[in-house]
C-alpha cells in the first residue's frame, strides 16, 4: 500500500508540472495567439515581421492653397451696422487678419505645399479656401469657410465658431495669444480630414488643371480643347508634353506670378503684426464690454419688470380702496397707490438710466475699431525688359500685375514684323 501511495504522489507532481506548463504557455508565453501585447518578441516573431512586406504608401500630391482676403460680412444697408453689432472699419481689418491667421493654421498642419493669402480668388492655385466673417465681438467668433478646388468642385461649406472662455484673458499663460486661434485651427483640421478622404487620382489632376487654367488666363486659345468646361466643373481632357514650348512659356510666367504673390505675404504678415497689440487689447476690452452690456440689459429688464409690477400693485390697491366702505380703507388705498406709483416710476427711470449705460458700452466698442485698413506703397517691377508701376491697394496692384503679365505674354507670342 505504501508503494502505491508513493507512486501516486510522483504522478501527481508530474501532472501539476504539466498543467502549469499549459497555463504558462497560454497566459505568459510570447509566442501563442493569446500572448501579451507588451514586452520583447521572440526571435521567430522578429524574423517573421522583418520578412513581412510593408503596405505600399500612397503618395498624395501636395496642393497649393489660395486663401483670399475674407469677406468681412458687412450688411448692404449701413443703417443696420449698429443693430447687428458690426463695425465696418474693424471688420475690414479683420478680413485681412483672418486670412493670414487661417494661412498660418493651414501651414502648421504640414499637409499642403504653398499656402498664400491673396487679394481675391482670381489668383492661381489648386485649392481655394474662401472665408466669411459671420460674427466677431471679442467674446464670440464665427466664420464660414467654403473650400473649392481649381476644377470648380466644392469640397465643403461649413461654419466654425468659438466662444472665448470668461477667464481667458486673466490666465497669464494666454498673454500675447489670440483668443480666436481655436476657430482657425478647427477649420484647418477639417480641411486636412477632407483631403484624406479625397481620391488620389483626382487630387493628382488638380495641379495640371491649375497650369492649364493659368495658361488660358494669358491666352485662352493656347490650350484650347485640353479642358472640358461645358459642365459645372472643369475636367482634364489632355495635357501637353513637358517639352511643349507653350507650356514651358506658361510655366516660366507662372513662376514669376507666384513670386509676386509670395511678396504679398510679407505685407499681410506685417499688417497682422502691426495690429496685433491693439487687436488683442480690443478682444479683451470688447469681451469685458459685452459682459457689462449683457449685465446692464439684465439689470434694466429686472428694474423695468419690478417697476411695472409695483405700479400694477398700486393700481390694484387704489381700486380696492375705492371699493372699501370705510374711510380708512379708502385712505389706505390712495396712499398705497401714491407710494407705489412713485416707487414704480422711479424704478422705470432707473431702467432708462441703465439702458443709457448699455448704450455707452456699445459706443465704447465702436470707438475701438476705427480706421484700420491695408494699403501698399507704389512700386516698379521689371520683367523681361519690361517694367510696370503698380499703385493702389493690394487688390488693385494685383489686377495691374495680371494685366501686365497678359500683355507681355501676348507680345512674346506675336513675332516682330520683318521689313
């Protein structure tokens, strides 16, 4: 019997080691299907991973982005400006600043090639980001962003808004920061997400359409038949060879055009930088004024309601007093009506005074945004033995520049008459 129990003990130990090994392989081993997701892999797994081919990377073309100066969102009727809380001079300045801020946000994504602010949407680019200011009062900002590519296809049209936290300007970490930055970052992020959803072959066609449309702006007959523009969008039909003389000519002119627009970027940067300090102060003060204005209106409403209620009680007291059979009751009713009326009228007068205070707040906001606009100094530009003097603001100088390019392109295309 002792021998039997001795053998049984040996077999029990062996069974325990066997079962323990099974559990170890299932829970703690690094080679099973149920193995851990952390820690070093086995040499077999490392070798297997090294032999596995990587998925082929899809190369997405890097597009040139055009950000025209924002539409300031001004009403057609000037009389509506005050009602809508809009200050024209400040809005026009913001139209330039907002375009520059969106340019910076798009550049920070690293998803695009050149991002350029332009006076209008007639500039040459692959993708156009068209912005409109819907609201901007220091406490709240809302912009509408429409994205259209060079073929005329609309990518999206969305609104982006941001409410500045009440304690934003009190936080020392926000010193020198623009309270509106999140709204531009959100718009840039949305465009990157939309870009990732686009078909690569369609994206690859956009730079070619851009070149042909730029060439057509110089001479529409030069690339006739290469673009199908009979529908609502433009499709690429054919593209000339890289050594095509006309294409090479267009590319040379376009490089110069891009350099001109690149030069404008410094003007928009400088404009935004010059208004930076004053604008950040305006944002802070405007938010404070908006809060004060709201509180003033709330106080005015409360006092007006209380005044009306007090007068109503006084009238009711007078009616009840008149119906009283006793002289004392009539006298009390008249007294209550008189006192209530005086108190009620006093509260209404305070309401009007508070409304005047609210008006002062609105006027203070308006005074903060006077006479801000962008302008450029006259300049003379030489190109291929020709010179042009550009005058006026950025939009006017850009139009003069494009007309100049078209003229010299036509002159080169037409050979001189041999006598």
